C-alpha cells in the first residue's frame, strides 16, 4: 500500500494518457441525464467527479451504489459503469438493467464480466490497468470519467490542464504531504475520527472515511456543512475526549459556510474534542480535491502503520463475498 499511494501522481499521469487515447465511438442520441454506477473504491470516483463538474455539467448527474437503477433511466440516459475488477455483482446487475432500458452505456474497468459484456454488446469502454486493490486505483477510474463526460458533451474538455498541474503539484509536494500525514495520523490513532467537509466536497470526506475503514481498520463517520448545523451539531451536547474532529477545507469554500465552520469549532472545543483542519493546495478545484485525497490516503496508511495493522488486508469483505457466492 505504501508503494501504491506513493505512485498516485504517476497513476494520474498514466490515466491522462489512457483517456487521451481512448477509442470511443460517437454517441447517436441526445443525453438528458447521467448515472454513474459503482461501489467502494470503484464507485467513489463518481461521487467526486459529479461534484467537481456540478457547476458545468449540462444535464443532471446522479451516482448509484446498489443493484438496481432509478426509474428515469431510458435511451437518453448515459450510464457510466465503474467496476475496477469488472465483477462487482451490484454493478453488473445495474449494468444489465441499463442495457434492458436501452441506455447509452460506457464501461470503465480492468476486465472481468463488465469488459466481456462491453465487447459483446459493442459498448464504449475504457480499459484501465488491473492488479491493485480498487481503492488504490482511484486515479485511473476517476480520470476516465472526465473523458467520458467530455466525449458526450456533458462537460468541456478543460480538465486536462488541471489534471496535469495536479500531477506536478503532488510530485513536488510528496515529502511535505507525507510529513503532514504522519503528524495527523499520530493524533488519530486510538481515537474516533469525525470527518467534516462542505457539501460540495462530500466525496472527499467519504473517500477519507472509506480509507480509514479499509486501510486503518477504524470505524468513523462523516457529515457536511451546512447540513450538520441543522441536526448533528445538537448531538455534540454529549461530546467526549475520545473524539477527534477532522475538517477538510478549501480556502475558497463559500464564505457563509466558512463562518459556520468557525463557529462550530467553538462548540467542538467546548466539548473537549481535538480539532484537526486539513487545508487543500492547488490552483483548481480538481487539484485541491486530489491534494486532500492524497493527503488523506497517506493519513490512513500511517494510522495503520502506527497501530501495527495491515492496510491491504480485507478478510471480512472476502468472507462476505465467499458467503454470497454460496447462494
């Protein structure tokens, strides 16, 4: 996992080349909405990308993380199927439903049944390198979603330069990022992390939660501003010293939301909770989000290292899959 995280900027650079050289045939229908379907490490890219392009996308983009698909899906829906292995049972079920509804389907995968179906059905598809845990292949799957959305005219082709600049930023700041991550990890070890982000950046909070779950073997939760100010904030009446608040921030977060965060911090501190603020770096939303994702990935790794935990091992998920296979 150490090597996989360290190679994130190289993975992004490779992913850009894969996207540039993707052989996608032109769409032959108007697209009225987009559904990105995928789970876990394969699905989180859809959450992040859909939020990054929300202000630019010409049609609604929704994210799906279950076996079935919404009733609105039809021949004017672009369904982006993201399954790193190509064998995720929930995603394959959604893929088959999308085909039955005559949706425009594009597959992003390293192989498996998803790739077999894509070839048999002559679907647009992009093949990404396999052999890694899905959560360690985010750079591959996330990047291709930008290219697919641009191919169908949902967004402009103006994401390449920010992605390329992100590669340079992460490469140049790698040692500094790792040093920050080690310090943060020390503060999280043995605690209950409570992760907060702003609503337009919830995807990066979900990603951090998932990485702490899988890499660090920690339970934690997340919420977003300003929504948490209308419910969860009251729950802090019974806060305790074992909780650590981690706030993922951008300097350009909406000003009223930043004010809410700063006032909420006073309440957290009154309840004796430690507070860690992780600020992004970068000249674009893409760079800032990927910077925080990379920093959080390292934090999850160093928490595992500090606690003597194997960040690769996912025996409980393997057990679940083996039991499901018996049915």
